[in-house]
């Protein structure tokens, strides 16, 4: 609980209206009188939940592909440098904004500066767009757990191959009702966790899922590394190839870091508002960054050496990313491994846990806004589930009955992914840095984050005011030109 400091009333989103005493020349920001919601019971609970949000599908199907494409160790080195500089500062900023204001994303931006409430609304659009199609992909993962457990002949067995794996995947996503069924299963599990609240739902589940995720990942990594030929994959992954290092490498690492750490989605602001006041933000952010980066590297160690050890065409397999890598190439790889049926099932359980922790955080971000308008958590979850059904059905059917509907040359799911990740999120990140750097008292945010010493505070201010906005602008520009 923090002291009352010159607020006078609230707006409809729960953001404190700043009185003359609380105003600063560039916008007001003062701590809330008290928490209006139950937060995380411990720092460990916060770190595991936030790390679970960061650890997601991007770590599994995007990072390994980018590492293999952009010089292996050179890409990883670039990624890690960006993680401890650019990524760390943005993560600290979002968590500090959330805890300082104690509000949901709309209320938080309104508390920073009431003129920028629109930025909070725009931020809310991100999880609204992402969580439905994310749950669709989570449904695909759920189906693959079932398919491997059942021993589907197109994925496992003597006749299974890349061709049959491709045929299975295409047949599944184009089916008029099967993807909907598994999408509903994944979405219901997500909402079921969130409806129990922060401590009894999100924190408790994170304490179960994250250790399980780590145990499965480490076990798979050890198994893969013991296979003949895995060393060739490790060489490609970790030995720097600076001949492939170019500006695209930097942009790829920057983009991967941005998406991987759940920045500009409102998640870290929301989770930050649930964080205990006596927990150190900088150490928490450091632990989240380490968890996210470590999982991405472990995922790459699982996937790339597996491809070299068991794929008939490793170069072609490594050239794939996204669904093609996850749902076509890897099942064919597992089929060439002794006990591949069960290994494939365990791998997709790993993917399921990673996807679930991320979808939970996205739903909670929306629910937090609805709850601030006087709705109960249960009703808020029902509303979010309704939105997920509508938008998720469009994404799910976009490869089947609605496949004729395209925006440009993109299917509906691909368009939702593009507009949220490549357009809105970079704009939100730029806006967050501009508001925090120029339109509110940045000193209060640094105080909240526990940044001590003039060199540290100067470094943080430079990153937020100048470096981060430029980097986000590069991501936005490259996303537009690369995807158009």
C-alpha cells in the first residue's frame, strides 16, 4: 500500500485523475492510494507468470529458424546483447509503469498523461486481436498431442514422411470442424485458469507449468544431444558465421526479442500492476529476460540438432519457419527417431505449456480492463471468451470454408498476425517510450524501478527517449516493407 498523493477522483477506466499537487510539467504520475485488486502473492509467482508470458510459440518456431538463417552464433550473440540492453530497459519500463499506477493498461496510460488514454486503448487492441488466433494455433498443438498419442499413421510409422506430414497438416486445418473443436478446448482451458484470479489461477498454474516446461525442455535437449549427428547441428547453431551477418541479422534479432518478451501487448503493464511493492523490478526483469533467452536457446538446441540428426534434407528443413517447421518438418523428424511417437507427443506437450502460459497472460490483460469497469471476473472472462469465439472462428475457418476470403494475399489468421505484430505493436512501443520519456516525469518511473545512480538513470533515459523509439521505428518499417 502506498500513500495518497494528490489525486482527485477517477475516470471510467479506474485511472486516478491527477490534482494540481500531483501534476508535473510534462504530465502527472503519482502512486495509487491502494491496490484495487489482488496481486501476485510472491516475487517468484510474478517472475514465473511473466516469464511464462514471454516464453511462447515465437521461441519455438521462430528463434531456431532465425538463428540458423542469420549466422548461428553471430545471431545469438546479437540477440543476447540486445536482450541485456534494449529489451531489458523496455521490460523494466512497462513493469514500472504498471506497478507505479497500479492500473490496467488504459488506466495506466491515462495516469501517465490523460492525453494519452488513446494509447492505452490501442494497446488493448493487441491482445484482443492476438489471443483468438493464438488459441487457434494452441488448438493445432492440442490436436498434435492427440495424434501422436493415438499413433496416426500419417505422422508416425513406416509410411510417414514430410509429404504425409504436410498432407496431414493441410487436411486438418482445412477441415470445417476439427480445428474449431481443438480451438475450443484450448480456449476453455485458458479462460478456466484466468477465471480463478491472479493468485489462485495464474500464479498457481505458472508455478506448475513453468517448472514442467523447463523439465521437459531439458530432458528433450539431453536426449537430442545424445543422438549421432547432433553435433553438426550444434556447430551450425553456435559457431558464428559472420559472412551471413548483415543489417537483416540485427533487425531479425531485434524483432525476435521484441515479440518474444511480450512487449507492447499490455501484459507486462498489467502484471506489473499486480506486483508487490517490496519486490525489485530490475532483478525481476533480469530473471524474466534470462528465462526467455534460455528457453529460446534450449528450443534451438532441441530443434536444429534434431533436424541434422534425423532429417533426410536438413537444409530444406532449416529453411522453414512457423507452422511449416512445427507441424510439418518436426513430425517427420520425430518419425525417424526410435520412440519418435512418444517423443513427438512430449514435444507437443512442451509446446502446449508454452502456448498456454502466453494465452493466459493475453486474456488476463483484457479481463483487467473489463473488471475496472465494475464487471466481475467471471463475467469479464465470459465476454473475452465470446470475443475469442468470434475472431477465433474466423481464423480457424480461414484455411477451410472461409479460405476464399483474403486480405491482400493473406489468409485471415496471417492478416491478424501481421496487423498486430508488424504494425500495432511497434506503434504502441514507440508511443510508450515517447509518453514515458517526454510527457510524464520519467524520474518517478525510474524511482519505481529502483534505478540508482546518475550513470544508470542517464543510460535508462537515453534508451527510452532515443534508442528504443528508433529501434521500434526500424522494426515497424522493416515489417511493412518485408510483408507487403
